């Protein structure tokens, strides 16, 4: 007998018909003799709708109330899912975060899970009752309802799987697994049988939106095997696990991730003295703007550097204004920017043991005459910044080069 956590996302509980399908799957697993704890998201579109209502009444200023509002979407789908199970003859009971409880810190709208009390879930298992847990929500020490940030019910599911020491956390979604790249860009993209937490974390944070990045972090930390599967069709999905658990030779490159919403800002002719990087980037992060890639290169006219970095496209105008001010104070040259860039990254733990991935990637781009504007690397990732018009071509070319397509 195994213990599974099933997590169903918004589209998987998007209608009563879909909720019935969820109940059928849960009943099937349970019929096979397994324990199943179910975590549900709000019905698709519901959290957006609630957020819109809240923002119209100034909800941004009162995150505590936003959380009470947003958490209601999951409350509804937990009750509906429990009802669908009960009507099928499967005893079930909904659990809200404060009923377990799922303890979080008090950072409203982006809270972190600190502890999950599992006693009532084990009691439910013993009584033959399927617990249906509202995802995305938690409770702070003072009893206030919190939420975990958009997409956070993945994190509820993984944290719950860790707390229950589940055999597997199964994330049911609208795709049948994790792909070598976005199949909308490369039609021959292949579903991966397995991927490591580290690779998945890179891919998740680099814009492949299958899983909430924090859930992957959590899964890696606690070694919870996570499987991404489709709630619409049967299949093996993709297993996300520790490298050691895989025990097989790693391919050089596992996948290609990309993000379209990037922008870059360059400060020309920055005096080459200590403290400039912090004088430029300090004010940017003080505005809460996240900086990603940073490149500094020595310009020819002695003693001056060009300093370039990237931010999310939505932060571009604000960042540009702040940096212009900082550059002036520093006596640097002009500030120029480009908000029509993208980032493309190859990811693979196999890079650790294979040399030459970068060379192969750059050669592939050169062959297509695609100019690389910036490069950054980590142990298992190589990222390049490109003009946005080359995104599709670049991803396809690199996908080809590393032989990632379906056989
Ligand atoms: N319902 C929440 C959201 O839409 C949480 C989730 O779906 O994971 O962000
Ligand atoms: Mg989601």
C-alpha cells in the first residue's frame, strides 16, 4: 500500500464535470488499496476574478484581507471535490488550512509554510476517509489566513507530501509532463521521463510554468519524488527526483527554457573605481526590482567600463529612470536600454561531466546568424540574451543541435 498526495490545478477542477473526473481518479487509486490525500486549487480563473475584485477596492493596501478573499477559491473547490467523492460512495472530507493546521509565517500574499500538522489526516486515512485539502492557503500564528503566492497550491501539495512522508506527490495538470522545451515553439519537443530537482528548478524559474518554483525547491530539500501528469489522459508523466535516485547516465542537455519578458539596461563609460556596481544596482533593488544577468566589460577608453544588466520587462521603465539618476551622480556616460530581448537557456546536470556544451550552443546560433548579446553560466545551465525576433529560431536550432526531439 502506498501513500500518494494528488494535486489538481485550476483547469483540472475547472468545472463540475472536471471535478467528477478528479473524483473518479481518486476513487480508482483508493480502490487499488492506496491512501490518497487530495490538494486542490481554485477553479480556473477564480483566483484572477477574486484578485480583480479585491484590487478594485484597494486590496493591495490590505494584504490580510486579500488573503481572506483569495483563499475562498480553494475553499469552494475543496468542498465540491469532497461532495463529488461522497456521491460516488467514497467517504471524503474537506480540510481548510486552519483546520489541519498548515502553519505559515505572516507574510500575507506570499507566506511560507513552516509546519503542517498531519494528525487529522492520518485519522482520516484510518477511518477510510479521503481528505481533500484546500491548497494555496495557510494560517499565521495569530490565526489570520495567509496565501502562498500565485500558483502556490503546488507548494501545499509538496509540503504535505513531505509531512506525510508520501511515496509520491502527483501533480495533475493540463499537460502530460515536463517537456524538453515548450511544444508550442518546437512541435517535436519530447516529454521527459525523468528530470532532477535541480534541472526542474532552473526550468521552472526560467519560465517553463509547469510547477511553482518554490514547490520544486521544497521537493528537493526534502527529497519528495514529484510526478507531473495530465488529469485529462492517462500516462506516466515526468518524474522529478534526486540525481542519485535516478542512477543512470545523464544526457548532456535535458531541456531548453526561455523567457520572453526580459529587458536590458546598459550604463556606458562607468568610472572604473570600487563601489560603482553597488551605486548602480543599489537603487534598483531598493525599488524592489529584481536584477538577473549582470555583465561588466572594460571599455577601450582607459579607466571606464560598460555595465549591463537585465530586469523583467514590466520593471524596465522604472529601472531605467532610477539608473539614469544613479549614472548622473556617478559621472558615467549615457544610459541605454532595450526592452525587446529574450533569454534562452540550456539546462542539464549532464553538463557537469560533458565539456563543450557552450561551444556547441554558440556554434548553432552562429550558423543561424543569431547575435548573442549577453551570456551567463552556472554549473548546469547556459543562458544567452538575444533579440526577441530570434526566439523561436534559436530554441528550435538548439533543440536540434542537442538531439532533443522525439524519436
Ligand atoms: N489558485 C491559486 C492561483 O491561481 C493557487 C494555485 O492555483 O496554485 O494562483
Ligand atoms: Mg498551477
